[in-house]
C-alpha cells in the first residue's frame, strides 16, 4: 500500500516496494505514480488520480513495472484528505493457477478427442486412467477398466517378460518409450490387434510407480501384412508350379517316361517349404481303391495308413475321391474341422498335416490319376494356387497321354489284345443283336471337340435302321448314313465312347472290330510296356461283359514305317489330318463317292470351303513326304 500526493508516492510499505523490486520502501518515495503502472482502462494513468479525487474511488487491473519487466497487479484507489491511497496486489500466483487450469483443460480435450487410447497404470499394473478411445477400442466402459490389471485384458507375446522389463528399466534409469504388440477380445468376440507404447513414471526412490502410454488399434495393418505374406507365398507357389510345368515339358521331350514325370512332380512339391509331402496315385483294377505310384516328402506311412477310394462310402468323400469323381481340384482347408476328412483326421494331425489338396491328372475325358499335396498349415490352398494346380494337373495328364501314344508309335514290338464283347450297353453289340446284322469297324477319327466318328460297314439290314437302335443311347450324339445299298451300306456314328477314350488315352489303338449276332470281336494294339492288366480292368469296368480271349506279342518292321509316319505327323496339322482321315473313311475318295464334301464338312463342323482348304493342304503335305521318300530311295 502507498499514499500518492502531487502525483508522487509520499508513503509506501515494504510489500509495495517488493512488488516494484525495490530494496525498501524509502527507495520508492518521490517516484512518479504514473511511471510505475500501465492500466487496463480507457484513460491514461495521469488522468486516473484526478478522477479518483473527483469520484472518490477506482478499482481495476494493470501491470506494475518491476525493473525491466512487468508483473500483473490489481489496483484499488480511494480519495483521502492528504492524497490518494493506493492498494496494489500482485496476482501472478492467481494467473499461474488460471493458466495451469486452462492447460489442464486443453490436455484433457486432446486426450479425450484423440483416436488413440491413452492410459495410466499404477504400481500394480492396474489402470488408473483411461480415455474414451481406449474404452471404445476394447468394448468396455471406464468403470470396467479402472482397477483392472492390464495383463488380464491384453495378451502379449510374453507377459511376464514385459512386466519384468518395465520394472528393470526403472531400476536402470531407462525411462524411454517402450513398444509392445498384443491382442484382446471384445465382449462381442471380436479379436483386436493392438500396439502399446509405454513410459514408466519417474521413480522418486528407484521403485516402479506405474506408467503412462498410448494404445493403437493395428488390426487393419496386421491384416494387410498377413495379406502381403499370403500373396508372397501364393506367388512363390505359382512360380514353383510354373517351374514344374517347364520341367514336365522337358521330361516329356528328353526322357519321355510316365514314372519319371510323376516322380519329378512329387519331388519338386515336397522340396518346397510350403508342403510336407506329395504323392500320385491311380485307381486299382477294380476302379475303387487308389494305389500310390509315386511319392516324395515325409509322410511316415500316412498314405498306407487309411485307404482312399472313389466310392460313395466314407473313405471316398475326402478330397481324393471327390477329385476323381468330379475331375476338378478339391481341397480340405482345415483337416481338424472338415467333416469329410474324418477317416484320416487322426493320422493327419499326428503328422502335423493341417490342409490337403487333390488334383486330378486329366487330358480330354480321361483321368490318369491323382496328385495329392499336404501342408502343415491351415488355409494353405488359395484360389490362385488351386488354379495353378489345375493347370499342373492338365499338363501332367497331357504328358502322360502323349507318352502312352508315343510309346505305341515308336514301339519295335507290340502286343495285340483280342476281346470278345457281348455287353448290350455297347451300341454296336445291341444293334447287331436286335437287327440280326453284321457290323464292321472300318475306321475312327477323333474330332477337335472330343467326339469320335466311328465308321461302320453294315451288312444284313438297311443302314437307316441303326438310327432307331441308337436313338436313346447316351453315348451316341447322332448317326449318319453315308452309303445305302438296301441291306448294306456305310454309316457314321458320332459318339463319346468311353471305351475309345480308354483305348487311345492309354496309348492303344483299335485295329479291327467285327460284330455279328450280338457278339463282337475287337483287336487292340498296345506298346509292350503297357500295363495290360490295368487296361483290361478299365475296359471291363466300362463294359463288364467283355473277355480277353487272346494276347499276342510280335515284332514289326517299325523303322521305315516309323519314319514315314513321323514325317506325316510333322507335315500335317491336326485339322488337316482330321479332314484327310474323315474323307477317306467316309468314302469321299471312292468312285462313285459315298460321301460328298458337304457331308464330310458337316461331320467336321466346318464350312465346305474350309474342308476343301484343309484337305488340299493335307494332300499337298502327303505329296511332299512321298516325294522325299522316293528321292531317298533313288
């Protein structure tokens, strides 16, 4: 407090001197009052003293000069007989409290509006504060979280190690920020991945007093990382499958044996860290149980432990049985929960198997076997992997088909099998028996669509009579009369014959066929390396009333014939060969012609001009080959 007279301090106490930074009150006396203050008022300091004397008093705020700085003050002035009494109060402490409160409110706003969870833990690792974001993240209220041990809510990689680390850092004086990842499950059952950052409280006595930190929901990031890893694994798998395709092609060209190709496929898959083992099998002669032909990897006797069949029984409902029945890739993504995997579940889990894929080895309408691959992780076969395996299955099937046919083409010795067939399910046998006629196979041609055109000489009945017999046969698409001579002639059967598929796809060739009075005789040539027992079994599974009546092995002058045929194969395209063979078997080259160009073109499913184009090119190719042969002979 002080007294002002004639605009100067004439009295001051020590408290006022301290506000202005003077050593004692005496030093403040004689100082002009207006030079010591800057007021929050609409008039200046010099006018204030005059106004107080006129109005008796004034209260307000301002700043008091203190050396080279100012301090906030509140002033109270009133008029007196000997001057103006001035009371000044230092409000710096009050302002600091207000500023602290404002800062606290600002921090609380930041903490409550941030998207990250914010928390504090006490010395027992129990929550002492949580913000709304954290509550929403874990699906619990503040009341449910406060006082809860953080280890009861979150699952970290090593919880005990985490707690020990927090305390060890306090003792060592390392109060930096630590990062840890974990998971929690919400009351709704949702699994949330979290990243927690924490910093221990500065300890006054070296003891752990809790920590403060933030928690962020990183579920989307984790899923993205898993997707990247899954895509990387898929890409690696697809690259391996593409590599297998190249190796299979090389095996076909360099060492064309079926066993070598099958073993290569199994070994390449088993060498990958993605799969535990792989094997290739085929149905046994009875067509039911699948036996192994090649395998690689660590199976510990798994394949032999439980039978796999193609039937509708329990052992035929797994991926293998389904793949052979449907001709499509089948998978079991989790053998632990897949009900169709029940017969093999225990044996599979004992060996660490978590998922399996079965891939049919197909070419055209023929399935040569089955590739089965096992992995030690669930969900191992994505759609892209399945598509890659489907391509691999077709490539291997094509290779096997090519090898079987190549073996017959280049065989120096062949085996002739003669069958007697009385099965009425074969349309030729049924027609011969019902119409009391003779039918002779004069040739057959495979079409690009997978159908077969079988040409039959007819004797003893009008050729058109065969239409009625074949009308309801599921294997016959249509019958076309090529030549009608009353009770004899030539017909073309367009059909999807399972027997013909079995014969040609296994490297065999039908050389003759004659049916009389419901009894047929068919001769087939196969390479000497053919599994005759298996081929006979497959044919009998199609037409049970079939009997192998003769088996003969003979040498043939193969070299010149082989060279000539190979030259023709190299010279003509598939469509040129088809046009040539169809024209020949349909009697197009006979005189008079049995079939017209229009009829042969129709059987090929092309325009007549297209047929002529292919035929002319085929004849030109034949002349090139024959001219070269004649030149060499001379």
